[in-house]
C-alpha cells in the first residue's frame, strides 16, 4: 500500500468518526455547552454539526483527489 492509500484510509476513518459524532449530536446522546458570562448555558451542538459537516466535505474532496491521483499514476505506469 502506498502513501496515497494510507492517507485515504486515515481520512476515511476520520470521516467515519465525524459522522458518528454528528449522529450523537443530532440524537442528543452528546451535548456540548458553553456558559455565557451571565451564567446561561448555550448549546453548541448546531455549531459542532456544522464544523464536522464542513470537515467531512473537505476530507472527502481530498480523498477523491487522492483516488484520482492513484488512477493517473497507474495509467502512467502502464504506459512506461
């Protein structure tokens, strides 16, 4: 397995963990809060879901690019 495949596997594992985190946040199995200076608590779940969603999209784009690079590398090797 080459370095691209290693990165793909690592990124796919991170994507899976973030998707699970989103499921937990959406189902309220996990609650994230911040306390405002006035002592009131504010849920951060929506913010975290947004953060995870953007991170998943970024990593997914990287995975697609790496997969494309692998295809091109194999084609180049076949022509050598």
